[in-house]
């Protein structure tokens, strides 16, 4: 067997890289739900931040934190979508 067939056989056998179980995907979905959605003011601040507008310190730290939470939630949602295809 050539290596591509071996790699696919290993995937089918659950060896090496594999899909997480249903409970893990449910956990990730719970994390996304726990993060909630930004309210109107937070969404507006996220948009401004993505446009490169920064607040003065020390508020800038929280501004960047808000953007990081938003990005993390988006990435989790994308990961869940990829895992459930």
C-alpha cells in the first residue's frame, strides 16, 4: 500500500489524527453559548477596534480583551462547523 492509502486506513481505524467525540463538540458548543453575543455597544466597539481605532490606556486593555473574546468565539464557531461537517 502506498502512504496515502495507509494514512486513510489509519484515519478510519481511529489512529493518529481523529475527530473528537460528540461530548467534546457539545462542550465546545456550550463554551460558545457561555460567551454569549455582544450587545449593540460592544459590537460597535469591536467594529471600531477592527478599524484600528484604539482607546486610551487603561481602557485599551479591556478594548483589546473584548476583541480577543470576539475573535475566540468566531474561531470556536468555525472549528465546530469544521468538526461537524
